[in-house]
């Protein structure tokens, strides 16, 4: 034991000396230390997307064909989406005093019908999902896929449930194995109803199914949400801050693409624009930079920026956790374009993450 303690003491002295020398040379930057030196690197591509449900009527789902083909060609083994996990939504529902509006906006799926059908709450369903996937067969039966889809719905993960649904043959997309008529109707609505215009159901779920993946990973986070002390004054302050020339320029540039959104090349042009590095600074000047400098006595803008940075940091942490599930693989993150550069900057600080350019799929 004394030898062990002596070794630890020597190691501590060594690392202290090393840290001091490094600090003399400059501030420690985790992103400069990439590893491991052996093995395949973890690649992460962050695809900035418009929220498809908010696009003008000129947008047609068929316009996503080229993008979908390019993403399949990149062959990610993990697909992460801007959705709040079922576990976090269950947590948020426990604190309506703070999170009522967050639940209404970001947790639209109610797992209650799936709880009735499966007999499992969110925690129980999540544990069962993890148990099943740990020993998931190479060729699962339709019954196993229906069961897993029902569990994803009970666990508050409807997009992953849709992945399982899409992997079923058409003739097997029916009730049974925990999927009752209510849940089957919900899955069919995800594919063909209003929610079809969401990037999670139009891009992520079909992509994961086509690649032979079993799920997507919900990586959004809204635990930093909190109601403003004075909602009216808060909204007025931020609206005033956002009424600036950079916002007008951002909208002007975006509107140039509206007419072409019914065709694949028009959609690709919009994605190339949103993922261009020059847009990041314009977006900052329009939104977060303007909020940071707004002059209300309550400093509402600074509170907003604190929320924004905290949310992105927690999103980055969720992505980093997901990357660790399959070392040496590729991860695609599909996220609102304003998050893209923040997530890339934060993820690039990770030792075992290489952020790769979206030029590989967009150009």
C-alpha cells in the first residue's frame, strides 16, 4: 500500500510540474489533445436544418430526395435529433411550476396510451428498451419489432418507434405485441399526417431505417428553461433587440430560396446556405449578439443568452454520450441551423471527437 501511495504521490508531482510548464506556454485547450492514436476516429457531422414545418407552402417532401441520398452515402451509425428524450420529458412533467410551457412545446408526445398498452411507465419502458437492444438479434422478427416500437412509445421516444415501424414490411405494420389500434394510428400519422413535415420524421427516421439502425438519439435539452419574471417586458425587450439590420439581411437571404423548395436542387441550395460558415456570424449578430447588448434594466438579453449557451452545452454533452456508445463510428446530428456552430465548437473540445464538414454531403 505504501508503494502504491508513493507512486500516486510521484505521479501527482509529475502532473503538477507538467501542468505548470504547459500553463507557462499557454492555456490548456482540451481540443488540441486528440486521441486515441490507434483505431478509427469518431467523426461527427452537424447538419444545420430549417425546421421543415415552418417552411412556406412551396416546400415539397420530394425535394428532400437528394439530401437523403447523400446522407445515406455518408453512412452514419448514430443519428441524433433535436428532440427532448422521453426520460427528460417525464422529469419536466414533474415540475409544472417551471416547465409547463416547455412540456407543451417540446414534449408533444403523451406516453400515457402506450403505458396502458404495455403496462410500463417511461422509466420501466426505457430500462426494457436497453435490455432488449443489448441482446438484439441480427434478424429480429416482426413481432420483436412491434414490441420494441411499443416500448419506444411508452418510453417517450416516438421517432425511434417510427424507425421500427418503417423497418417492418408493409404487411406487418399492424396491431399486436403491445401496439394497439391507438398506437398504430399514431405511427401512421407520424408518417402521413401533419407531423410528416418535421425533419425528425421526414429525414431522421427514414434515414435510420434505410441504414439498418434501430433507433435515433434524442439530444435536445430544456432543463435550462424557466419562466421570465415579467413575460411581457421580456418579450418586448428581445423583440426590440432582434429588430436590427442583421435580422433583415438574414430574412432577405433566406427568402431567396423559397421558390425553389419544391425541387431537390432548391432544397440542397437552402441547406448549403444554412451550413455556410458566413451565416453563423450573421445569425449571431441578428440574435444572440443583439440580445447580449440589449439595454433593459432587468438585463433580459443576458438571461436569454445564458439559457441559449446552457442548452447548447447540454445538447453537446448528450451527443458526446451517444458517440461513446459506438467508438470509431460516424454520428450525424440533425439540428436547427442556429445551433450548428455552437455544437461544432463545443464538440471540437472533446478529445475523442473529430468534427467533419457538411461539405461532404452538401457539395
